[in-house]
């Protein structure tokens, strides 16, 4: 075991969110990097769920064209290794974007198998995936990497439809955690 380590910003935000909103859950930090960033248990430590956490700054103010900026709450950008997702031992992957303008924190909470399937449909067999997740002001979440300007405009106007790219069901959805650990 290493004697000194730190948690990154995303791990801190997820751990703090869980401790604040789920008083009977315990958050644990592993002592080594095993592909699990946080472990969460129920109050008696009998049930567990493992988390992989990915944080991104908000790219809306720096990379988004001005016409779309007022319709997108947050935009995160990650470079992901498809094999690591496929073989992940984490139950859930949590993507965090801290909105620069709205001052909100958006959590995209996805089971790793579902994440793998969606990204494979969108990006094919690429080993390294550049993934953009947008959270709109209408509280919709979309994977937008590679979309045309017209599709992007459809997204912000709430007119776009594509099940593979739709991550809305995972946006701030902590039900999977509660289902695994209990409702408390």
C-alpha cells in the first residue's frame, strides 16, 4: 500500500454527493488503483457497489459556438479506452461535469456494460474514443462527438432522436445505486 495518495476532483464530488444525499451509505477509497475509484456500501457494510469516476471541465464557454451556448448547461469531453470499459470491474461509471455558467454539477451514472454497448454503436471499433456528453437546459443528455451542426442544433432545440446517443436516462440518476444498496 502506498502511504500517500489523493483523490481527484471527480471522486471528491461523487463521494461528497453520496454522503450528503444518502446518509446511510458509506464511501470508501481503495488503497491502490484497481479500476475502482470509489466503493460504496450500505449502512451495515453488507452490500457494495463499485464506481469508476471520470471528471471533465465544462467546454461550453471555450469550445461551443455562441448560438448554442445559452441552450447547453454543460459539455464534458473524455478520452476513453473501449477495452477498459468492456473489461471494467466497476459496476457503474460516473461522468461528472461542473457547469461553468449554471454552477451545477451534472452526474451521468451508467452501468459499464450499457456504456460499452452505446459507445460501440456510436464509435464502432475504435480503441480510443473521444466522447462528448452535452447536458442541455432541458435536462437532456446526449453523446455528440461527430454529429453535424444540424444535429447539434436539433439537440439544443429538443428535436433530435437517436437512442444510441441518448444518455438522458442516466443523467443524475442515482436509482441504480439505491437499487443495489437499498433505499435509505
